[in-house]
């Protein structure tokens, strides 16, 4: 198969997986059962990290509350888009099952903990700055940084997989 055919196959596979991922994730079952669970887990872990930093916060379902600032952890705060991009890239790119599993696990953990850092930083931005600054950090700065991190992880994965394949074919 020619390189352009492999690339086209990857792009088509990636797009089909991405559409399927978001269609499934936005299904009635997911909205009712999965999304609330993910939001609660993300809120709880963010709450724990905030407590570790000395913040005097309380957790009420998915709302982190303090005397200075409150924020709700909605499903859009749970890194689903970057994780979806990474997951679909890894699944669409030709590699062994073991490499896919390693890539998915490491990528998920990295994105999940970057998201917790993002949420903690957003809390402190809300405490220390006005709403306009918070909104800029939340909707502009962190959104772009997060998608960029996901793309970089995708590129690292592709490089890791192709580097290993190239090294083995050179032997």
C-alpha cells in the first residue's frame, strides 16, 4: 500500500472513530449514567487536590465551594475532548495492541492530571481575579493549551510507534 493510501486510511479511520466516540458519549445512556459519574469523580479529585494546597473548600456533588469562590465541574470540564482526540488517534493509527494499550493508559493519565491542574488553577484564578480574567483563562488560554497538549501527545505516540517499527526494520 502506498504512503498516501495509508495516510488516507488513518484519517478516515480517525474521523469515523471520533464521530462514533462523541455520538456514543452524547447518547441518552451516557448523559444519564456516565457523564454524571465522570463529573463527580473529577470534582472529587479536584477537591482533594485543592484541600492539599490548603484551600478551605467543600464539595457539594459537583460544586466546589469556598467563601471566596465556587465552581461547578460540568462534563465539559472533564477533559473529554482531548481524551477523545488522543483515544481515536491511537486506535486509528496502525500499531500493536500492547502499544495501543500503553498509549491509551499513559495518555489518559497525563490528560487527566493536566486537567486536575487546570481545574485547581482555575479555582485560584477565580479566587484571585475578577470574572473576566477567570473567563479568559478558562475559555481561551486553558482550552487552547489543553488541545495543544492532546495533539502533542498524539504526535509523541505516532513518533514512538513509528520509531520502534523503524528501529526493528533496521536490524
